[in-house]
């Protein structure tokens, strides 16, 4: 399969335009909001809307990327299969985050795969349209460099966490990260909130670079401390202060 975006499996479920809520989700991205109004208009005008069921393949590892895209609703799971055949979860991406620009412009086979996590809507810009935007909008090239810089900074931060922080602190930080991106907003820090993303424990372990067994032990410890509850429909976080304290303590130990 080519790594270009796959159309939704049910043609009847596709719509030619984004809904108002989906446009709003894309517009809330600080990066997208920083673009000029004419550039934002052209990206939305040239983008193609597709709707995907949970688990549907979006990008296939080893194939060239042909679209630059963002999630407008739902979520995307990025995963890589190692040469030994092990599948490693890399990230979950929320609406408004644009991905694939480097792979499209570089033109080499993609080194990861992506699947829809839950019912998901994508807005994708084909390669030729992406290159046309670069020619027509002088500020777009610098904006893409800024987007890449943000991605690299996030990658370096993750690598530092794996190298320096214990699993418990990495788990606490990842829960805060997922809560910020997928959980309900405009609630007090001490309020209990569902994570907003239903993950199996092996998927969470993949994000942390740990085993399922070790992550399960740490989840149970967090539960005993009253910081979280593991529910059938996902993880409930009982305020963020306790988890943040674990992260800060680990950072202080590394710094000290």
C-alpha cells in the first residue's frame, strides 16, 4: 500500500467539508493560528476531508508519503515496527497537529505507520498542493521550519526523559501530557478528569519505553496514592498536582 492517505472505508460517512467544530479544532492550533489569514484560507481550501473508523490505516511504514495532514477530530496513533518485528508506539496526536511535511518534501519511504484512534476526521493536503503553497506564500517555508523545530524539541525532551527519569515519573508526565491534549478543558486543576484517550496498558507501555508488567505496577501504585483510578473506559486523573509533584521531584533529583 502506498503511504498516501487512505480514503474512509464508508463513502457515505465522508463529507466534502469540515464541520464547524472540526474547523475550530484546527484553528485552535497555535502554529496554525500564527499563519497569515490568506495562507490559512488556502490550506483549508486545498485540503481534502476524509473520515476513518477506529484502527483504520492512514500511513504505511516503508512507503512514500504523499500528503501533509492534520487530525480534525478523533486522534492518530503513530507506531513503528523494528527490524526484529517489535511494534513500538511513538505518539498519539490530537486535532490541530500537522504531520508529514518532512516526509512529503524529502520523498523517501516513511519510517512509521499511522492509524485512526477512535472515529477520526483528517484534513490532508496533497504533495503538489503543498509545494504550490510554498511557492505562493513566502512565509510558509519559515513556518514549516518552525513546525519542524517544535517536533525536534519534543523528541529531544522525550529522549532526555527516558535517559534520566524513573518510570514512575515518566508515567506521571505522560498522563499529564495526554490529559492536557485529550482531556476536558476549563476545569480546576484539582478536579477529577478522564484522560480522554482510551489506551491499553501495552500501548501506554510503548509510549514510555517500558514493559506492560512494570507499567501495570506503577499504575497500581498511583491508584493506591489516590492520584488516579483505572476505569474500564480509561484512566481517571484525580487532580494534576500530585502527578506534577512526582515529575518535579524527579527533575530536581536529575538536576541535583
